[in-house]
C-alpha cells in the first residue's frame, strides 16, 4: 500500500501532461501511486496517459465517461489505496519535496490534513505569491484551519492539500461546477481533527489565457457566487461559530458573494439567467448581522434590497 495517492484529472492537456507527471515521478517520496483520471479528452491525452503508465508501475490510468474535474477527483479517490490523498491538475507542476514534506508532517503529528502554499504563473505578467513564504509549519486545530480557509488567509485550492483518505468516507467534491475548491475545502478542514499549514509554495499553478481561473462568463460568476453561498451557509449553520464570530468570519465570503451577484445581474442575457440571479439575491440575508463590508459591497447590498 503506498503512502500517498496522487490523483491527476486529465482533460485535453496533452501539451502539459508529461511535465506534470515528470514532476510527480521526481518526488523525493517514492512510495506513491499516481492515478491519471482521463475524462473525455478529444486530443491525444488518453494515449499519452497509457504511454506514461507503461514507463512506471506507480502510474495507473482510470477512464471515466464524464468531462468534469470534480467527478474525476471523486472517482480517483474511489480507487486510491494510499493512507493520504493529494491532487494535482494535469497542466501544473510541483516541487520535488512537496509530498514528502507534507506526508512527514502529517505522520509526525497525526494530522487529518496538511496545506501548503502555491504561486501563480501567468503567460503575460510576473509570478504571484499569495501567502507567507517563511517556511514555518503551523499546527492548528480544525476550527483554526477552517477559519483561515473561510477568511482567505490560507489557500482554498484542493491541489494545495494532502487529505487523510478516511475524510472521503464522509465528504466528496461538488460536481458540475467551477470553483469547487472554494465550495468544499473548508468542509474537509472542519473534519480534519488537527491540521497544519506549511508556509512554502510547493505548487506551481499555471494561469494560462482561457483557463477557468481567467474566464468570466455568466456561469463562472454564478458558480463563484454558489461557492460563497456554501461558505455563508456553513458559517451560519455548522455550529462552529458564535454569533459574534460569524460576523467576523463571514466578511470575505459576503463581500465576494455580493460582487458576484452584481456580475450575474449585469451579465444575464436571457430571462432565465435574470430570474435565477434574482432568486440568488434573496440569499443576502445569510450575511450575518454585524459583518463588516467594504463600501462597494454595502452599496451592492442596498441595490439588491431595492430590487427585491
């Protein structure tokens, strides 16, 4: 049984897959399995998956019939055999020590989850580091991990987390939406028992033109709003926070939720989209009383209340 299963959803990433897999085969933790989950590619990704699998027995190929990132991750988890599970997108790469360092911290401290930093690499502008890079290891309670996640003070990306596999006995990733990370990782931190954050960027996240992270369709705004709605519902109803804490923790999600609602309203092109946006506006009451909001968000909330 491997120590870590690394699940790599593959969809039309033939150009980048080899570099991704090479970065995994080069891990200083050798006791791993790499599960390539091919989901309905129309390029030569499937053939490349099998070609790579023929070079190393640690690589497995799983084919599914639905082109969806979360579905691929969920199906990969079902066949994973490692004690811990990590995820890497097939157009990204990771540093050689990433899974070794995460696994050692998890085992040494008996943790349910370990999170690391990432830095974003763009086609057309300098790299961007989002979090502290001092290399410190912060051991945290589940509530502390969750609060940092919900307040955007730690990475929300699935691919920056190493999960104890048993967490998936209770949870899975939401399917058929973008920004599934933002809608889900806080649920895992809440159940992790104890966790850790390593203040170092091991994950190289490529933000290419046309990628989900740089796309702005109505569906993108809707799904981002949905992710924030999930966060607000959790803050209100999980029982993790007092009334005073709710207002403090909800600020980032509430601000983002309101801004995405404004985009949904302004970009709606059909009566159906407009109607759906208006239905979503009714959820602004989930923003806890006393939540501090920037001026722009407060104005958006006043505008939405006027529409309702």
